[in-house]
């Protein structure tokens, strides 16, 4: 991939909203035993990953500029996913983030939730997204 | 009154780092060099300071002085501040290598020019060649050239004949083999497209290709066919005249005698004209207008005054004149001129976005869109099983780029049980380019996928054999194109076609030789020992296989890497092969831009593709599109140039060769090339410094791997269009286009002309001639037409895109 900063942000926003939203809803339903009120922690986690991600994206873009090809290899995308997830989990676990009490979030649930969001986004950005958005790859990930 | 003081003139020669076009400037000293526009010579690159260096006359010497530049001025690889230069010296400023000449010949030339010469101008070394508009040379149908040896007697034979070429013991065969082990009708050679096919006719003792018994096999020019002790080699040949079945039966030759070189299969010119005309133009290898085959010389033009017709002399043709013309006129909405990869990308998209087949016409010389590309690959030593320098998701057969070639290769490998390869490719696309070498697709996989897509969209129904000669605007907001075709009786048919939307993608106009090699070829007419890598030069490898020899490879870059690889393969079978790799300058540090520097290895810069990857669709694409002309020229010079891919096998070949001594690298500019009495070619390499003597280097063959592109003026249609409409050129001298690739100055009411490929290099997009680049150009051009509400065309929104992808996946017509 050869993203631009705006492309990273837009892709992050839409894929978190669509894929992240669906997966968080499923996790939330499972956690609340398919009863109201819903457990909102998965949505809070999603929100934090997204917000921190906006900052991460700016850092990644700086790394990208230090590469001659100004590209973002697949392996970097994988490493970025691990670092982003680790940061959010450590913050929740050791410092605590509003709306995401660490008691309500065992590591296993976090791994399943975050892992499936990351994996689905990874798979979709590796190719299938281009079928719906044929101009996406030429615009550095920008949707419009 | 002019003072009688001596004014010393100097001529500097250098190359555009991207297009390779040679530039020259003759000017009086002092000559200033730098990036700023007020220098005598403006060198557009980030690595050049605004006021970089000056050449001046001081105390009887020509002095090169650095003006405190950031990246320095180099003479013989030493950074200098002040240094006297002599005639023929070269020096380096950023990516530019300049050759200095100021001898008596230059002074004379300067005086002769002085009158017309108010200010010295850039000269382009490539002057357009007269192009054959004669209709007398018809090279269809294609023929097959077969050479064979009787192993028992050592006699060799050579014929060129129209297919089918039958082989057997009976006298009614094209090739009669007097051997008892040969069957009466043993085998037959046919042409299928560009490929030669060998079929065994149920022979008793079998037909062998490279030692394996076959029933049916594709024959490459390097393959050896064994029938009853006769060794045969076959290659496609252009027939010089229609209908002639037997063109030549060469006298026999005994192996072991003086190493005779088989004649090249490119048609050599007829007997040279009696007093050889002085080479007035520096010619190039041009693609024949009739066959699309690269030719070392284009025959003198046979001017046909009647075509294009007289009304083409006006820039806007009234429709009524077309209607009254005796020349047949047809109409279409969309017209693609070129018929190669660029046309294919545009047509594929038009069809996917709703246009019907009967609204589109394509002109080309090769029925397959990848025909010419495949041929150039093959000559430059990328046979079908080798990998192209192209990305996994640059798929000319699939505008979405998914599934990518890597995914398809993984899938097919799994299907065939080749788990190892599947794992290897998976690891490669996952780790590239950090942990592994970048994945690139196999040439034949790409070509087969394109054939499948061509069948799906019905390319055969819209493609027509034809050569466009000229284009004019019409007074009803359309365009008329004059073109010629050759009919079944091999007559030239002149026709006109009117279209509203025209797409020009005619590829490289030609390939330019290094000037010393071009001079040698024109002087000696020796097209066998000095060749271009893009010509058919398999005779060299065949000769080396048998007799060994030294090959001089000129130039760096991907083509040089391939040729060296091929030579190393030959060397594995004949140890008497040596490689001399000659480059103008050593290169230890790569190009720098911003805070990054390109890596180098064996004096060549490394980059997975021709351009940094973000040029296709990332931050660099945006940057170039937003830049002005001057800035674009600078960016392209910094990002482009000759580079090669980092490949383990190439590294190993060079390391081993350097260690064992059969591969050597030499640096310097070649002043002259001469044919020795011993039949070898000698190159005079300018010495690195004044204390040393120039050196003669001997070689059996020289292969020019610089891959220089000729100026677009070599293309008649483009040149005529630029002159008629006074079109603006971009800084690389190519066609000026908008960011949607619309040719500036060609719009005509609702009518539009778009262009793609090498002819628009220097504009808003860098990788114009790559697979993915051509798809990008098609996307922008077609989106532009959608905005104009072109008939039948719909926007490719998400729903349509998904639906069309599913049709692609099912192999259904769009």
C-alpha cells in the first residue's frame, strides 16, 4: 500500500465504523447475554483504538517518508496492528480509560474482539475493498 | 566592431536521466551550470544546486570550478573545487554526466553557426527519421526460418519458407532429410500467432526437442530439434516479399572454421547504395509501420501524395469534403489508436462501463494487445517463464487488481500440489520488500490472463489491422483519422474513419542507440556484432554457446541485468564466455531525495520498480500532479533514471563473475568503435585521467542495454498532429496533457483526444508506461468522458463495480 495521511484517516474511519461496528455489536450482544442493557465496553474500546489510531497514522506517515518508495509494506501493517492493540490494552489495564473498566474486559475477550476487527480490516484492505472502490488504491486510500 | 580576442567555444553533451534522450549545447565560455533558470545550462534535479559550477577559460586552460555546491562536482569520481579539463573529459553534476569538447572541430562548427546563432539552443540528438509510407514492402504473411545441420557430414542449411514447413524423407517435403531413420512425413512446423509449433506426424523414430521426445511442442529460437540425427532450429521470420516460398538456401558451412555469425532475422537492407550517403540523421531502431517489427533501418520514404488526402492540409476538415471524397469513410464513437496495452486498458474500461462493442474501433498491428510488449520482452531476455518487473496487483486483465497475480499463483500452485511454491509466494507477498525480494508475476501468466480478458470483452470483434497516418478535427466536433490497411490480396487500402472520442496509445516510437554505436552501425552496416538488447539478437547467444567469446554489455539497469543473466546461463554451458560490463561512470552512492537515499549495488541503483512505489497511487502521485512543469521535470529526474531490481541470482552472478574474472566492469565514455581485422569490435575507452592513455577494448559482440527511447517525433501521426495544431510539449518534449490525460489543444467541441503511455511522460504522472499506470490513465480518461456524458458510458460506482467484478470472476461478457 502507498497511503496518504488523509487516505489512512478515511479508510480507518469507514472500516472502523462498518466492520468495527458490526463486530463490536456482536461482541456486545454476546457479553450481555443477548439482553438489554447492552454492555458498551466493546464500543468504547473501538472508539479508543480509532482515536489513538488517528495519532498513530501521523506517526506511520512520518515513517513512510523515510522510505525511498514512500510505501507501507504488509509487514508494517501487521506490526502496527500489534502495537496499537497492545497500547490500548495496557492503558485500559494499568491506567484505566473512562467507559472501559478493566474488570469488564478480560484479555481473552479483548483479543477476540480486537483481533477480529484487525483481521477483517487487514483482509479487506489487502484487496477486496478495491472491488467496491476501484479508485481507492490510486488515491492513497482516500474514499472520495 | 568586434574585438579580435579569442572566444573559445565548448560543446557539452549529456543525457536526460529519465528519457535517456541526448542533449547538447554549444556555447562560448564561460558556461554556468545549475538548477536556476539563469544558467547557461539548466540542470533540473534536487541534487543540483541553483548555481552549481562554471566552466571558464583561464591561463590557457579550460577550468571547471565548483561554485560551493551542496552535493559537489566530480571529475573522475573525485570531488573538485577547481580543476583544468581536457578535450573529451567528463564530469558529474548531480545525476548528470557531461562530456566536454572544445577541439578545433567544435570551434569550426561554432563559427559556421554564429550567424544563425543568436543564442545557443538545445539540440536533440535524436532527429526524426523519415518513416516508410511506401506500400511496396509487405511483410505478411509471416514465415519460418529453419537452420539445420547434418551431424554426419557437418553440413548446415538455412531456409526461410511459408508455413506449414514439412520435414521428412520424401522429396515432397519442404525440408527433405536423407536419412533412413527419418519417416517419409516425419514432422511439420506451423505458425500459431507468433509461435512456432512442431507436430510429430506419427514418426517411427520420434522427434526430440532439447533431448525430450515430443508429440507437439512450441519451438523457441533457442530450442534444438533432433530428427534422425539432424539438428534443426526454427524461428519466425518476416517474409521480405509476398508469395516467395524459398528465399535463401545458404551455402554450407563447416563448424570449427572461422566463427561465422548467422544472419540476423531482422530484415537487413538491400545492397547498400553505391556512394554511401553521409549519415545526416542519427537514426534509431524504429517499429515498422506495416508490421510493428523493430527495424535497424527504415527504407527511404516512398511519398504518396494522394494520402492522406489533400483536405488534410487544413486543420479543420468540413464534413462535406469527407462525403465527397472517393476514399471510403466509416464512423464510430470511440476510436483507439495503437492496439497495444494502453488501448486495451482504455477499451476494457469502456466496455465495463457500459459502452457496446459496436461503438468502439481499435487500430493496431498485432491482434494480441500484448504482442509487441511480449516480443520486446522476449528479445530483451524475458522468456515466458521469467518474471516481469511488475507488481502483483498490476493486472492488465483486471482493473480492480484483485485477485492479484500472487494470489492466483498461490491458488494454482495449491491446485497442482506445489505446496512449496505456494508457501514461497505467500511469504514473499507478506514480507516484501522488507524481508524478501518483491514478488513479480511470470510473463506467461500475465499474457494468458490478458488473452482470457480479451476473449471475455470481445477484443477480436473491435480490433482491426491498420495503421493510423494522420488525425484532423472536423467541423462537427469530431475527428477524422486517415489510416491504411492491407487486404487479403496484399494491397494497401486507404480509408478514413470519423470518431468523437479518440485515444492515442502507440507506445515507444523507437529505441535509440548510444551515439558511438549508432555511428558504427551506420558506417559499417554491421548489425550482427553490435546490437540493441531490444532487437532480436539470439544469434549472439547461439554463437557463444558454440564458440565462446567476449561480450561487451553497455549501460546499467534492468535490461543489462537480464542480458548478463542470460550470458551467465550460456557461460554455464561454455566456459569460454566472458562479459565486459561498460558504464560511463562508477556509481557508489545512490540518488537522494529528502531524507532518503536509493541503495546501489555493483554500480547500479536499486529500486523494485521503475519508479518509487508511491508514484502509482500515493504521496508521490499527488505531489507530481500538483507540481508545475519545471517542478515535474525535476521530480521525474530525481525519481526515475536507470535502476535495477535487487535479485539474489543477479547478485550471485556478478559476485562470482567478478571473483573468477569472467565478469568485469569498466568505466568511461567510449570515443570510437572500430571493426578489427580479426573480426572483433574494438571500443576506444576514454581514460579516467590525463596521465593515462585511452584504451582499446576488444569484444566479439556489443549489446547496447541502455534502452534509450527515441523522441516522439519519430511517430508520423504524433509529429503531424503537434505541428498542425501547434500543440504544447511537456518538459520532456512529449505530448502535453491535463491531469485527465486529455491532449492539450486537441479538444473539438464535445470531441476529445486522450493519450497514454510513453508519449505522455513528463506530465502529471510518472509511471505512464507500466501496466498499472496504463490502467490509471484509462481510469482518468474514461472518468473524464463520463463527466462529458459520452454516449453509452456510465459511472463506475460501487454497485456497478461489484456487479462487473462478479461478471469478470464468472468470465461473462461485461
